[in-house]
């Protein structure tokens, strides 16, 4: 919508997250995933002679988690399929009715009848 100065007004309610915030969030998710992976490998080593089934599950988690963490970290920025329109639409201005000319309103045989009746 052009303003008096000719500039356009942009809508920011659907704006994406900033790039620095996005990178920080992906780094945080990656570090958490790698911490879980490290703890699961340590648990597998500690539990190998005690509880072999739990150790195998922890080892499998430690093997698969790096791949999942890298895929999640490199997934990129969030998609925004339902963002609102970039521009604020121009508001519609109501038009005034033409109405009846002054002096003719309420004259003639139709003035005495209620609306909708003949």
C-alpha cells in the first residue's frame, strides 16, 4: 500500500527467524545429539558385560545418531509455506449511495405505502 511518500508497507508477522538464530539453534541441536551419542557409547562400554541387550541398543544408538544429527543440522532453514502476503492490501473505501435528490423524497403516491407492499 503506497503511503504519502510512495513507500510500501511490508508485513513482518510471518517473517522467518534470523539467520544467526537459525544457525545457533541448529548448532545447539547438533551438540545435544552428540552428547546423547557420547553417553550412549559410554553406556554400551560400561554395560557390555552386565546387561548385553541394553549395551547393544545403546551401541546401535551411538552408531545411528551421528547420521541423524548431521541430517537434522544440515536440513537448512524452516520452510514457510503459509506466509501472509508481502504487502498490506489497500483497504476498500465504502462508496456513498446516490440516494434521492432533495425535494423529491416523500412525495407522490408511493410515499404513503410501506416498503415492499403494493
